[in-house]
């Protein structure tokens, strides 16, 4: 997309991505945050979800968490980006921004349709490791 040859980054080693993010920022110097979802599919109904974000020269990585069973993947990327925007507006630190976005995306995997109806309390519970919020709905 930036006129560069295609790359195949190793998302398993997120810190190796630093060189790619720096190239993007060179071309687009006003970018401060480059968030990316991480998805590892075990099956259509079993996903492992995480995230990585380049934020002002630093790589931030979230914990990868499992979602099983997945009800609907539609809107999960939107939920992730909405979580990024929310976290930035709320002035959360960069790790919390990413963790909030991943938690919002995880929740969205468990509901049908393209709208995330998670409450702030449910997303915060998931951030703290309480994955029962994915079942309690």
C-alpha cells in the first residue's frame, strides 16, 4: 500500500515488527499509533485473539486469549478499533488501550450481528482476565 514490496511479518515475534512500523512512520510521519489484531484460528468456532501496537516508537503487545465458541466474527475488527479509539479518548496508557481493544474484540466474537453490545464493566472484566464475561451474557 505504500509502494513497497510485499512482506510477510512474523507476528509471533512482535518486536521484529519494529522495522516495518518505522518504515510506515517514515512515509506517514503524523501516525502515532499503528494497532493490529492478532488472530490464530484453531477452527471456525475456536479463535485465539490478541493485538500488537506501535505507539510513539514502542511496541506494545497484549496477551493472546481464547474465544470458544465463536458465535460471529462479523464486526470484531470494528470492535477492536472502537476499543483503540475509546482508550485513546480516555487517556489510558498504551498497554491499557491495546488490552481494552482486545477485550472488546473478544466479547464481540460471542454475539451475533455486527454491533458490539458489551458494557464497560464487561470489557474491563475481560481485561482483568475474567473470561466468564464471555459466557454470562
